[in-house]
C-alpha cells in the first residue's frame, strides 16, 4: 500500500548516502563509474567458490570508519561492510560528529542470519562423524569454540548494535530480518514515520557478504545459484535455467524530514516519495496479478509525460525475474519506462539490494544524469531526457515484491 499525501515539510529527503560494492565506495564515485558510456564492471571471482561466480567487495580501508582494531576483529565481513557503509552515510549527511543529532537518529537495519564460524562448524561435524557416541562427542567442541562473543556475532541484530557502538547512533533501533523484502520494509517504515510525524531523522540500510560459504550453501540447496557464464546478465540467466550471482555490497541512507533538513542547512540528493511492499504465494496467477497492480499504483503521479527511470533489482532467479519482466511489460503500456538492471553489474545483495538501488537512484537524480544500459537485454531504449522520478524494484528471489519511488528533491 502507498502512503497518503503529506505536507511538504514531512517529505522524506535523502541527505546522506553510504554505498560500497565491488566497484569501490561512495555514491558520486559509483555513479560516475556506472554513468559513463561503458559502465564499469567489478571483477568476478570465478575460482574461490567454483562453479559459482560471486562479486567480492572492493578493498576498503576499514580504519577510516571503524577506527578501533578490537571492533574490527569482533565483527565478521558482513558486519564490517554494514558499519562501514553506515559511517559513510553519516559522514555524507554531515552528522557523523554531532552527538546531539546522533542521539536523535533512529536506526533501521535490514539483516539476514548472523555470520557463523565455518571452522567451528567443521569441528562439530568432524566430532560427530568420527565418534561412536555423537552426542557425547559434541561436548568438547561446543564448550571450546562457542564463546559468548562467537554466539553474539551470529545474531542478526548485532549489526545495529555495532553501528550504535561505533558511530554513537543512539536513537531508536529496529532490525528487519528476511532477505530482499527486509531492505524494502526498513525504508518503508522510515518514510511512513517521517510522513506521520513520528520522527525526523533516520539511518536505514543493510549489507551483504557474497563470500559467505554458509549462505552460498543455503541458496544452492534451493537451486538458486548461477553456474554458467560469469558475464551473463540477469535477463540472460533468467532466459535459461535462472540463477543468482551474489554480490558483496552495503547501502545506507540518511533520511530526514524536509523541515528538519532545511533547519540544519542540509543538502538533499532526492526525495523518497513512497515505498510499496507486498508478499504472498506465487503459484496463484490471479493473486500475483492483483499484487502487481497494487505495486504499479505506487508509480502513478506527476510527471507521467516524462520518462520513468526504472532501476531493476532483479536477481536472475527464474520465477521472480520472469515475474518482473511481465511487470515491466505492463508498465510500459502506460509509462515511458527506461530500465536499467543494476544486478547485472553489481550482483545480487539480498537484504542490501533495495537500499543500494535507492542510493543509485538518488545519486542519478542529484547529478541529473541517468545511467546507460547495464545489461544488453534491458527491455527499454535509452532516453535523452533524464527522468525526474525513478522506480527501484526488489522482487525477492522466492517471495516478496517491492517498489520504491525516488524523485527529485525540489
């Protein structure tokens, strides 16, 4: 469902972006790399997890956002990526060192399952496999390896805790867990709370580590991972057997009410107009059609005579990507839709996919320069007129659909 119109003082403005991926870091830097005549592509790691290609994170100087080595050591890569991206967003918004503003910043994080220690897991499996009494054999590795810090590092909400500790964000905190839809719902809650007057300042986002062996195992058990040409784009993969190329990424945005931003003289990248989410079984075609109609309604508004930017967060999983293709075809009957499939470049980041897409949209609107095609099969032609509104989609690889609308701030 979409939100009702609100007074312009309650507009939800994006005033800070923290973006990291296989291409590097920074919203403007990433936009420059992707908006060139030939969009840059990060290197694909083909050997480490063969036959499954992944896109690893670019090298980061963690000390610039996580200065204490002790904090770095107690986090896994997923948490480091999230804390790092959150720090970039706070820096970009100009509130990183303002204790009064940080004390009022509400934190909403999209998270998956907490990180595991593969070596400890292997010891447990070896003990049970090699013993005649598996239950008794579990005692020693569990007592030796399951330290309190290890257990805590597996909690999904520890990312929010580490952001609060490292960056002193001490307003309310909420964590959504649940793959792609969690990233959309984190943004949706922030927008609705701003529009309803329940808050003025939010830090929202998520992160994903594509090199997690446990997550790669989980997704391959569901037959979701791509094993073919590592250069294949989202649409090409879906036209065959379907498959996901996971990409490491982190995306956080600072969102605040227009009145609050104006009072502190903050510059806005863009306005987060609305976020619509829905979910349900995909076996019932009639129910799926009704859900897609509700999502399409979020795209109605001013400027229908101008091209509608469409940053597609499709994963390459066959059913979900085919579903999104049908959604695009339906939208094209009403809008001049200019599709750009960023997952064909950056990979798929699950919980982080929607926050990263929103960050890319805000950067394009701020620079007044839309992106050239990312995928040879993007189902729309280029437009010479940069869009004033960009739809960002995140259709979950197995469940959950979402559309965010990002518009020019003015």
